[in-house]
C-alpha cells in the first residue's frame, strides 16, 4: 500500500509532516461507506482524523469526530486545520460513551474503525494500545451508544475482524440494529476473509453481501477492485 502520502481532492497529507497514519482498514471503510446522503456524521474514535476527512470529501455533511486519546486528538486537529473542510469538522476530546450520554442531536451516519484486539497484545506505545484494544469501548457499550444517537433512518458502518462476525451481529441485534449490507475483505482470492464491514440500520431487510480481495493471486499487485474502490484517495493509484 502507498505509504508516503494520502490524497484528497484538494488536500494532500504527508505522513512525516502531518502525522496521518494510513491503515488499510480505515481506507477501505471510508471508501466503501456511502456518505453522500448524510447531513450529520459522527466518526467514533477518529484517531488522526482520516475517516472524518474522507467523509468531508465525499459529502457536504457536518462531521463530529470523537477521540479519547490526547496524542491522537492533537494529530487530528493538525490534520483538520490543514484541510479545506476544517469548518465542517468538529473535534471532541472525550470517550464515545460520555459523548452519547450527553448528546441531544441525532446522526444519520455513524462510522467506526474500533479497537478490537481485546487486550491480547500490548504495545510499548500507550496511544497504540488505546487504538487497538476494546477495553475502553467494548461492543455492548458501542452498540448501546450508537443506538442512542442514530436517527431512525440512519446507517452505522463498522469494520471488524471476520472471525468475530457473530459476536458483532449478536450485540447489534440486542439494540435492534440489523445488517443491511456486508463487505467481506480477503487478502487475495482463495483465502478466507479476515475483515468485514457491516452497514447496520434500524429496520430488518434482506442482506446484500459483497467480497473484496486486496491483491491478485498471480501478480501479487493490488487488485483492480481495490484500486477502483480507493483511487480517489491515493496519489499513485
């Protein structure tokens, strides 16, 4: 994956200058999410702000970016201030649970690239631990808070390990949130999926499932499907 810079239509973020950490999970989630219909978007655990910036490029919405980690908040602010959309992105330094408890307004799109490593791996970097573990935002807390702030016609997009698909669906159903469409993500054809994105809504409906593989089997290069999905963002795509 390109690792020097990340492109937006009017804005280029250089990792070594603006501290934008580009992960495949966030890029695929942001590229696959339908933002254009939304007027109010919330990005849960914005990190350095990548998903909020992708949402700003793909919509005219007002965007709320929530982040608990102090270092990430600082980096996100830098990235937002450098962007042409800084007046539409509102950064809030708090936990998502606390935000939802105090929230009055409803959002028609909620997006989350959550911490899902369950504390099994400890990095020496405390900020990285915060981003990668679910102790601060376990699934029951996440879904109950999402249900509180999601409008009745809203959509909730989340990326998660494929192996935990049933746990994800179970917690969602407890809050009367139901899958509308699913993207299963594979490293290459013939491999089992290792990630999935689910779009949840408040109404039950038929579920549409797609698959995406990142690399071609023979060439080992990025697949045509992946390039087409993300080409609006990478400079060398």
